[in-house]
C-alpha cells in the first residue's frame, strides 16, 4: 500500500461467493476505501487472511434492496457476491452509493446536456401538438352542468372584483335583450339546444365599453358599450360575434389551454412559485376571455351569418370595428379581450359580398 492509497474501513463480515466457484469464503470482510473524489471510492472483499478477493469502484457495485430480513447482498461487476447479516451496515453503504450516483448525475456533463435538451424538446412537442389534443379531449368530456357552474363562478368573481349593477334604463335593456333573443332564435336547433344562453348587463368602469362571452353561454355587455354603440345593427353584429364564441367553444378551450400552460410551466420549472401561480391561476379569467386571432376570425364569420339570419345588417360588426379604428373615436376598450385588425374588417366585407 502506497502513501497515497486510502486506508480501508471495515464495513461488515460475512461470506463471499466468487463467480464460478461453489465453495464460499467464510469470515470474509467487506471494506471501503474512501477517496476525496467520490467516484474513486472503492469497495473490496477480503478473505479471512486479508487477501483481496475482488474490488470495484463504489458506483459500479450493486446493493440489493432490504427484501430479506436475514441477509443482505452486495454484487460486484466480476460476479462476486458478498452476503452478510449486518443489514444496518449495508443500508449505510446503499445510502453512500446513492449519494455518489446522485453527485455524478448532478455534475455537469454531456449526460445533463442530453437530459436538458430532451426536456425542452418534450415540452415544445407537448405545447405544439399535445396541448391542443388534450384541450379538445377535455372539452368533449366536460359535462354541460360543469360549464354552467363555470359561468356562475366567473360572474360571481366579476361582480365581486370589477362590476357594478347596471344603470341602463329598463327600456334600453329590453331593446338589447330583444336583439339577443332574436339572434339566439336564429341559431340552428342543435346549437340552440346545446347551451343555455343569457344576457347580463353590468356597469364596469374598469374595462369601459365591452362585451364578452363566457363558456356556458352567458354574454356580459357593459353599460358603456350600449351607450356608445347602441345602434341595432352594431349591437346585433357584436352580440352575434359573442354567441359565435360560445357555439365554437372558444372560451372553454381557452380556459383549458391556460390550465395546460400552467401545468407545462410547472413541468419545466418544478415549482412555479407564488408570483407565477398568481399570474397563471388568478389570471385565468382574463385568459379565458382573450381569444386567439383564429378564434376571432371564426367568431366574425359566424356572427356575420347569424346577424343576417336574424334579420339585421351583417355589416354592423364591420361598422363597429371601423369606428374603433377612427382616430379620435371611441376608446377601443373592446380590444382588451378582442384583438382588432384591418384584416378582420376586410374579411367581413368579403364575406358580406359573397352573401349578396
């Protein structure tokens, strides 16, 4: 033994079985030579005279789990097996071996780069393809009663956080409600029967002139919206657009998608922390109302057709969008939940030309 060779520490006494030999070594010893570098720590099996039967780096040795209350086994790469009744010593060895393996795994190297890359690729594939599939499945499996309860919960939250009772005169409410009822009546039978549609009026100074649909068929319209855009055809176009979101289940899809994003962030970060949780979970109301560009275009197409079927000018929605884009016009509060663009107006006008 040289001066640089670590001194051995005896762990346990037992029997050693060499590979290919039937006679065991009685009174064999299991010793460990600790090294400052954990991966250089070695285990040795000595016979009764102190001669080395076998040795191996600690990470290469297999420690059997404590399934047998009478004995524990340590297996070496060359096939030698050390058997002992000192379960406590072997349990300590197993803990030591696990720590060495964990340290090796946590040390930066090519294996970690591969793991990180695999996680990132998996997360991207899940977001790009798997999330849409899971959302579609969740929407299909969601019972109508749950969607209705979701509406009630969101309305309660809106009333608690930002809404005030409507101050619209009763006659104005009745006029808007007649438009909404005419639109619902013009829906195909299967769409009308699938959802319970209702119109709610609220004063919501924080978001101004706005209208938005909830997943279960509740449409909320603010007092400011009715005051600023009270023309029948504009109201019909906007309400038909919101009904389109309900029929196409855009709101429910957005809720599930936002929950899916939360799970994805948790998967990548491990612990999202209270700040991110507030943004992702408490912000689900906003996320559920904000629709994608594709969803807005689809709701536009649906709304134009529905407004015409109900007997209103289908250009009402385009007129409304044009009015929002006029410099110095009404503040575009509607844009907080409905992204706007000239492309949408052009698409509506092309659709109206086709209808004519």
